[in-house]
């Protein structure tokens, strides 16, 4: 009897959850298209928003405290650009300890606004590519480059 009850709950749980307000389906456009990620491909992904425009958005969005305005450091954030050109799975790869506040803000802005890309191409097919974005901070100004 217990086995039947457990399997019934597991079958009905997705139906129950999908009817709940605010439920977000597990299927998401930022999910990788395959289990394999490329690091280097023939045509690397390109963002649809320019690096200069994103730097301007970061300068407007990120709030510095007085000590942080004088920092000149680099923050590295990685993400996956899937075969549909959607970026997701943003993570801070490297960030100096004194800039954790700035790093978290930068990652949040990138996660929300830097999601549309041209997908990477390998052998004529769009593929998932793991990329790294270098965000340089110099006296309160930002500069973005990819690697």
C-alpha cells in the first residue's frame, strides 16, 4: 500500500505544482541544449548588447560605498550560452574579497539584462558554450571583455 501511495504522489505532484500561482516550470530557455559544453568553438557567442552599453548600464545600476569607489580590480563571471542564444547559469568565477558586494551586484545585472546572445557555432551547428566575462572596475567605471 505504501508504495502505491508514494508513486501516486510523485505522479500528481507536477500537476499540483503547475496549478499553483507563481509556479515556474522546470523547462526554461536558459537550460543547456545538451549535456556537453564547449569552451572554444569556431564562432564564439556574441552578445546582442554591446560591451560599451552594458558598461554604461552597470555604472548606472551598481552602487558603490565610499571605500569601493577607489578600487581597480577585475571580476570574472562565467555563464553558459545555450544553442538558442540564451545565457544562464551565471556564477562568479573570481572576485577579490574586498569587492564581493560589487561582484554580486554586477552578476545580478548581467543575469537580468545580458541574456540575449548569438549562439556559438561548431561544425555549422549551434552549440552550448561556457564563456567567461571579465568585468574591470577602475575608480567606479566598468569595462567588459569576453574570454
